[in-house]
């Protein structure tokens, strides 16, 4: 900006967005100083480089504000971990499966891990069966990002939430309205 612009000629855009033309940077800087504004290089790779007469502090503030707005709308996906053992009881399995479903509904990825201790390493097929059962059980709400994979004494898989079509969750159909009570026949007297 200002004196740091090193091009021989620059294309200048005014503070209202109007094209002023191509001129040496010192002339453009003089115009900017007359308006109590700065000369800011917007596109340095163009031929000739494009500069704009503007308030540089306000420009930085607007950029920062735009970045904050973009960051607000971003969804940060976290990876939640659920640990299983090869001798997991049915009730414990159901509880952990419900945790996995809740995490997927919240939009988080889930890492399901089975940790083998000691002699359990000889029973790796049981661990794979548990993870395959989990894949089958959460099939409607999640998809498999990484198939079950063995790393040392752990076996793990990663599940991701399914994308919904149209961006919104479907609403359940509305319940039918009850029929109004039948009207008394005409000519009948009421008590």
C-alpha cells in the first residue's frame, strides 16, 4: 500500500468503484492523499497492477468481519471414540451402539476401537465380528469411512454420518385431523 507499491504504472480504481485509468503510482498516491485515503494494491499480478483508493483500516476491518462470519457457519467435525472389548456383553454393546448413533446424529465421526490384551490377540476374529455387527446396526445412519483395520494390538474402524438429501432432515408425516362430530338431522329438536 501507499509508498510500498513498486510498479511503474498502475490501474487505479476510485473510492466509489469508478475506473480512473492507468497512471504512475506517485500520481495515484497524490489523488488518494487529497481524499485522505490510502492507495492499496488489490491485484499485484495483473498487467498493470490494480490499485484502489480506499480507507485501509476499514478494508482490514471488513475482511476480518467476513472471515469471522465464514468461521461461524463452519461445522467442525470431531472424531469421537467408542471402545469395545471382545467379550462385550449384549447390554453393553447396545449402550455403546446407542452412543455411536447419537454421535453420528450430531454430525461427528466415530472411531470404534477394540483393544486386545495378552492372549486375546489369538481371538481377533471375535473383534472383527463385533465391528461387522456394529457396521450392520448403524447402516441406516452412518457409512463406513475406513473398514476394520488392525494396528498393533488394536482393531479399529471409522464411521461417518450419512449426508441427508436436500440438506434438511425429513419431517414425519402429519397425523390426520379427527373428523368433526356429525351434525344433528334437520328438523330435529334439541333438548
